C-alpha cells in the first residue's frame, strides 16, 4: 500500500496498517465453525509514535479506533476489520481488510489447512490507498484447551494500479498469527508478524518489509480489557525526513468485546 506523497497528514505508511489486526479469534475457530457463531470487538488505541519520533512521524495519528468481526460457518470463516485513524481535526484515514477462509483438510487432531482469500484497501485525506488482493494457504492450529492458537499463511499478493503514480505489481506475503491466554484467563498475549515485498516510496524500487504488532491485554471482565500494542517495523514507515527505517510505536489501549 502506498500513501500519496503530497499529503502531509499521511506521511507514514503506518496510517494504512496501524493496528493491522490479524486477530482471527483463533481461540474459538474450531468450535465456532461447528456451530456457526460470530464474535466482534471494538478497540481504541492512543498512539505514542508522534511523540517518540517527532520529526519522522509528526503527522502520525493521535488515536486509532478498530472494529473487528469474525464469523464461522460449515465451509470456513469470514473476518474483517476497519481502522479509523483520528487526529484533532477528525478522521485522517480509513483502512479495511476482508478475508475468507475455506476449510480444506485436517493436518493433525489439533491443526488444519485452509484456503485464504483477502482484500486490503482504504482511503485517506488525499485519496485512496493502494489496494491489494491476496490468496494462498493457511495452517491453523491450537493446543488441547484452545488457550493457545496460531496460524501460518503463505500468499500471493497483487497490488493494483492506483492514482499518485503507483503501478500494479506482483508480490508475496508471509504471515504468522498467535494468541495465548494465561494467568487463569486474566491475561492475553496475541499479535501477528508480516513479511512482504513492497516498493520504496521514493524510487519505487522493491524492498522487503517487516511489520509485527504484539498485544498484551489484561482481561478485567469477559467484556472489557486494557493493554498495549507495540508496532515494530522495518522499511514500513514512509519517512522523508532522513534514512531511518526501523520504528517502534507503542499504544495504550482498551478493548470492548461486543
């Protein structure tokens, strides 16, 4: 995904992917598939990135609101999320991902294979973000009591032609997702890591991009959690101030299970 260079408010690629929530509720994936149940949550993240990197990320959002939804059926599952990046003037941008998985076969008693199809896209104050479609395979698994879950995905990724001078190009993406609940269900450690081929914002040369967003939650009640997300990335932020490419952006967050 690319951000239009002339938009000073969208100076980092974080505005596209911030809180790029890959949390597929794997804790419930197998059981939900059997009974056709859905789950959703709302997260509010106060972002410290613009304070830590006052030069490189001075246009970063103040707050990100994320809505996630998961539902399962006999064939597989649906997942989508919507991110709204907010500053003092209102909504800076909106980004969404929609994915569908189709069950293929069990690998072991605690893991299975699925086909994964996904679409990514959104809009900011200067126009649309570069959209992409992905398809490939997923290996999903869990421990005996479903307190720990994981997914490993390997996908072809196609970026589409977009305004602002960005041409269509082929890519790939490797994704890992995890979630583990511990301390008698009082705490949850979850997150994802992505590796994909992108293009440099300045010269459009190819480069490998890494993004991971681990989250740690204290589950106050089954409905309310507080915690933090730490976005760690390399070659991800669109930084025109200097040659810095590695960033660590923490948040303070609250989550409501709806």
